[in-house]
């Protein structure tokens, strides 16, 4: 393993992390007061899936390559369905909340989240990103990384594991940046963050299909 190996792994990680980066921004838009521990957990989930998927792809190349080639054609469609489902739900919630808030004054909106992540009563707003949704996002943003198994097919097992570990670490770092950006922007987009986040997720799914 030399400099070229590390460079290739870092570049692979950066390329694969772009979807997760965009989803991280969308998630943080909805939680502008997200704590560092929660950010680390979210980025860690994306990094974990980006570590696992290429490694699973490498294993498939060395065991059931023909089945992987067939399955690969369905990967963009699977990602599209998952992201449109999550993004559509987020978009509908945002539109519903926006309509409700536009038709009432500030005293009639007890459920509205403020830019500080609290409702008008002063209580912290409940997290909007649940564990099941986070796991689905992790799968949706990393499933195309299965094909990376072909790119590293000539690696030995320990090289493949190390390369995938680098990819996961790079993804974690990039997603932390995305969460930080989204959290900052979320304070300026309170009330519209759900709509923007939903649009971003749906756009990612469509782009995955057509690129």
C-alpha cells in the first residue's frame, strides 16, 4: 500500500460521499440547534454504510459476481424510491406546516419550531430525524457504492477493508461539514427548512437515476 492507494481511497470516499453530504445538509436544515454528539452519530451512520457497501461489493465480486452485475441495474431505482419516499414525506410535512403557520398568528402556533430549536413554550423541539429514517437514508445514499467492489476487485481482503475504512472516514468528515452548513442555514430558513430538505432529497434520487 502506497501513496497511490491512499489517494485513490480518499478520492473514492469524496466522490461517494456527495449524496450523503447533501442529505446531511437537508437533515440539519430541520434541526438548526443540533448538538455535536447528534451530528457525530448521524455522520457516523453514513460513514458506516459507506464503509460496508464497497466491502460487500468486493465480497460479491469474489463470490457472486454475476448476480451483482444483474442487481446493479436496479441500484439507482432503489435509491430513487427510498429518497423520494423520505423526501416526499418531509416535503408534505413542510407544506402542511407552512400553510398552518401562514394562517395563524404567533399565539396560535404551539407546535412551530423556532430558529433556536424550541417551541414557543420554551421546550426543546423533538428531533425530526428518527433512527429508522436515518438508516434508510444511509442505505439510499450508499447503495451505489456496491459497484465500487469492481473498482477494488484486485485488492487483497486486508487492502479492501483498509480502503473501505478510509472511504468511511472521509464520508464522516464530509458529512460533518454538511451538517454544520445545514445547521447554519437552518437558522435562516426556519419554517421552510422541511420544504427545502424534501426537495433536496427528491433531487438526489432523480439525479442518481439519470446520471
